[in-house]
C-alpha cells in the first residue's frame, strides 16, 4: 500500500501538469488576440509589472506582458517579458482607456 503522502503528491503532480497544459493552450489562443482599436505610444510610466504592451510591427505575437521592470526609459531593454526576452519602448503602444461616460 502506498503511503497517503505519496498518493497526495501524485494527485498534485497530475493537477499541476493538467493546469500547465491548460495554461499553454490559453496562451496559444491569447497570441491571436486582436490589436485594440485605440492605441497610444507607450511612455516610461506605462512600464509596470503586469502591463500589456502592444507592438503593431511585430510578426506573430504582437503583445508582451511585463514581468520585471529594468529601465522604463530604455528603447530596447526596458523590461523582461513573460517569454524571457527583454523589450523596450521603441514601437511599443498601450491601449487607450475608454472615455468615461458622462452622467
């Protein structure tokens, strides 16, 4: 008979593998996200962890999520993306906030 702690680990390992596969599938689908209709050039203040920057001139995936901020003013290496590469402000855009409704 296998110890309960080992069986629990096996269940958690399967759960983690299933979650990892689901995350990969969701990311692949997200790569196809359409470009927002209203973009404005990114500025250093837009370089914050978790932000999404858009690169209209990139082929394939046209957005990056900021994982680690390095130098928000750098045109080429402002931040580290979730893909492990560094990107910068050059060619980067952010989605413009929708105007607030007047009540």
